[in-house]
């Protein structure tokens, strides 16, 4: 009868029990997760409050210590001494009760405890008031420390099989994108298509999170296609190609960088794009040869850029220099290019751009000149049109070292590394007069002649034979000579002022009964016949009138009607 009753008991559904346990585990995990998060928030709030109120609390603590803590410490010292004495008394009483049996010992313990609590009630309450918050904080810290070291993530399952423990769904999305890139060559084979039926479960584990690459390999393992280990080349996240040997792929990439450096081994070469090698499982049909991969890496593609028209450019020359036909150039510009283009116009062109852009970083040393400065010194004894170079300016020399960035041979950026001055510039010192010339002269001769063009000091022709005849004066010229002021070499009276054949515009001044000076080829005459002039007074401007090959002042000295060498009377 008993056996029959046992046979009629209901069967236990193990699957239902398993589901209930799993649901209970998930609920408990979520509860623990919320408790940990709230604990962390409380701790952060407490830390902020302590930081804000630290200074006021410190001041309060100092005042409390002065008013009450001192006496409390004395009281605490007395309590500790009393407790130590009580322990000694209790020990003697327990030893005495021990001789009467265990029951007497227990009774004595209760009596001693009650007496101690009555005598030291304040001390016990103080200890409890301090210990309870401390223990609570320690428990809270231990709880936060424990839960912060656990990993909260998702268990990924596909088609009922566990794949990996991932941080979030983004990892799965990245993995599926990688799968689609790797399996693209197998899409024509219906049997090799990968069926993705993802399922996510919240879990807490101490294991590290799986990467997208690991998940990708696990998903591909579930496919029905023929797969094998290989190395894929990704450029900016896009799969370019797959080769069997990772070593061959690394060699091709390094060879591309070395080719960009050419003979400059001190330069640094790197790819502009994000170039990655990914070792993993790939469909066999997607693997190409090393030679094909080399051609892909070295290939170029047309890219549109904007070109600014320069002086002398034509539509034909622009198309030819960029290896384009006229029709192609006009087509990418919307058939808007006319027969004439102007400097500054923007047109679209196509240039060959390599598959992998290489940035080359190298140092470049060069020398630049340092411009000299010009300093002017004033001389109040000279007239305002007087200038003289005391010290010629010399540019300095500076050695510069720059770090130059180029992409496919085109400079994109330049950074200064160092600059060293090889030679300092020499300042140019120019003496200029500040004295104003008189508008009218006295006509009094000093007997000594001054230089007739104060701002010019170059003698182009002396008092000598020239071109088959004798040159009866000196020609004074220099940089920017035209329009410079010509002054009277000495005081006197103007006896001639006007045009005189080969002399052009000419001025003649009589200084005394036996000496005259002549100023020829003037661009402008500032005096009239019969006018009295003083020494240094402006009388004309340098020009190139008459028989002249360039702007200069032809200066003559006439002694008793005979033309003599002016260098015997004036000094440069």
C-alpha cells in the first residue's frame, strides 16, 4: 500500500525549477547591483559635504576641545584606571568562586557584569555611541569594495550556444560588422550564410570582457562555410583584403613606409589612415595572394580637389598638368568652364590619390638672413637735406631647424625645432642734418667751398679726359639721385640761371672777383640771376637735362676764367 502511494506522487519538472532558479538569481543580482550603486552615491555625497564643511567643522572642533574635550579626557583617564582596578578585583572574586563550582562562577560573572555596567554606565554608552557608527561605515565600505570589483555584463548566446561574456551590446554590434566584412565573399553560397540569433543575459563575473574580435571569431566558427586562420588588412575600419601570412602583410606595409622615406633614413613615416592588421578566422574564398595585396596597397584612386587659378593658367594647361582631358575637366565642373578663366577662380579637378596615405616627418635645416636695423643720428650743424652713411648695414645669419610634415610629398605642416644665430646683423647708422637752410642769402663768400650735393657722395666722372675730349668738372651721383638738393658751394651772386645747351639747366655763381662755380644738368632751378645766396643755400635739384646719360650734378670750379680741378677746392 505504501509503495502504491509513492507511485502516485507528481513528477518534478526540472526545467521549470531551473528557470525559477535562474530568474531568482537575476533578481538577486539586480538587487545587489542597485545596493552597490546607491552605496557609491551616498559615499560620494558624504565626501562632498565633508569637503565643503571642513573648515567650519575644524573651527568648531577647536572650540569644543577647549571647552569640553579636555575635561572629558581627564574623566576618561579616571575611568580607564577604575576599569583596570575592577578587572583585578573581578579576577580575585572569580578565583574565589571557582572553588564553589561552575554555577557559582557564572553567578559571580553576572553580578560583576551588572556592577560594572552600573559603575561605568557613562563610559559604556560613550563607547557604543562611537563604535556603532564606525562599524556601520566599515560594513558599508566593505560592501562597496566587494561590489565594485565585480564585472556587470552580458552573457552572449547565439542559436542557443554561449559565445562570450561581453560588456554591452556595442561589442556584439562591432563583432557582427566585422563578420559581415569577412563573410562578404561567401554571400553567394546559401549554405555558408551565418544565422545570427543573439540572446543576452545579465550576469556578474570576475572574468574579463571579451573583445569584438574574439566574438567575431566565435560567430564565424558557427558558420557552415570553409574558414581558416588568416590576416586581414583594415583601413579606417574597412576590410581591404585578406592574406594567408601575417608576416607577409607586415612586410608589405613596412615596405610602403620605407619607400616613402627613400634615402632619408632619419625621417619617420606613418600612415595617415587608421591601418590595422586583424588575425582571425576568414572564409577561404576571401583570401588573396601576397602579390594581389601588394597591388591593392600601391593602387591609386581619383579624388576631387579644388584648384585656385593662377596667373598664366588656361583650361588646357590645367587639364594637361593633371593628366585630364578637356571634356573630363569640364564635366566635373558642371560644364560651366568657359574659354577664359581668371586668377583666383576656383575649379574642381581630379588627382590620383594613393590607397594608403603616408605622412613623412623629417627635420630640415636651412639658413635665413636677419635684416639689419637703421639708426638715424642728428647733426644740428648740417642742413636738413644732408645725409651720410656712417656705418653700412649688414644682414645677420640665422640657422634654423624645422620639423616638416608631408603627405604623399605635399607639405602639410611645419614646426620650428631650433634656431641659432650664426652672425649678428650690423646696424646701419645714417647721419642727417637738422639745420634749416635760409630762404635768402647774404652773398658773402667765406673763401672755402663745401660739397655741392650733401646727400650724394659718389663721383662717377673726374676732372680728366673722357670719350675723346676733356671733362672739365666732376659728376656727382648716387642711389635715388634724381631730385636731390644742390646747394651753393659758397656765398655769392647768381650770374646765370637757365638752359645752356649741353649743360641743360645750369646755375653759375660768382663768389668773388676771381672764383666761380657751375652746377649743370639740373631738373629744377631754385634761384634767379642777380640773387644773393649764402653758403649751403639750396639753388637747384639734381636732374638729367642736356647731354646727360643719367641723373647727376656736373660741378665745375672756374678760377680767373679757367676751369680747374674741383677736387682741389672741395672734399667728399
